[in-house]
């Protein structure tokens, strides 16, 4: 219920301040999935949620609890707060429980915002890959084209879901997880290139 109240209250002002367009909506499967996104701004998750009807659990760093605006919103949207400094078993168990219940989980696999604008994607952490493998959950890669700025259009691209099934049943040691992380990285970068396809489609439609 709170999710819909937030959407209603924020939809008009944020649609004006942060006009957002999502491409590839058909790529979102029904049922459980991990939504895997690059991370440029604290607004990333808010702008995505405002443009979907899905009920999504959010994995967020515990520091956001102290942010009056984002902490309040995320808490009431059902965020799972995680301690990034250690192995937060309770948060991981909560994520796995949500997926087993058929829910979707929104994750930033880099673990933090990428503040260096010269870089495309930061290091992929192993937590998300481990959860996806253990729960045999499909991953939906999405890409925020750039850091949101007031009154500038924001584009979000949704790629085709994939699974880390080649790692199912394997011992999840450092080598295995690093290999899984590399697959995730490649899939995310593929979604980044979707903007070229979208532009070509628009160009051909006009011509």
C-alpha cells in the first residue's frame, strides 16, 4: 500500500523534474528475479520503481537509514539493509527468502555508486552472484544511461534475463564467483549497447 502512495505522491513532481523513459519492459519475466543495475545516483532505484507496477524488494546499504529522505522511502518500500563492511548473513538470508517467495530483488552489484564519470562500470561484488546461483534465480540486467539531473531526460534500458546456470551445483569458491561476476559484467555491458539499437530503430522509423 505504501508503495502505491509513494508512487502517486512522487509521480507528477518527479516526472517533471526527472523525465524518465524505460526501454525493454517486455524483458521483465513474471515471478522471482534479481534486477541488476549499474549505480550512478541515489535516484536510480526511485526512478525505476516509479515506472513499474511490480512489488520489488531493494537491497540497500545500511548507511541510507540515516538519510532522512531516502532512508524513509526505502524503509517503507520494504528495503533490506545490508552491512557492506562484513558478511551480513541476516541480510543475505532475507534476500534469499524473498526470492523463494517469488518476489523480485533490486540489487546494485557494484555495491556503491560509481562516482568516477570516466569509468563505465565498477567492480562486480560476489554477493549477488552467490544469491542468484544458490536460489537458481534469473537475473535482469538494466542500465541507467547517465546520472540523473534536474529537467534532463533519463533513459533506463532493460536487457534480456539470463541465469548463471553454468555454476549451479558448483562449489562457490573465489574462482567460481569471480567467473560468475565476469558473466554478470558482460551482460550488463551488453545492455549498455541497447541505446544504439534504440536510436537506430527511431532513425529508421523517421526515415
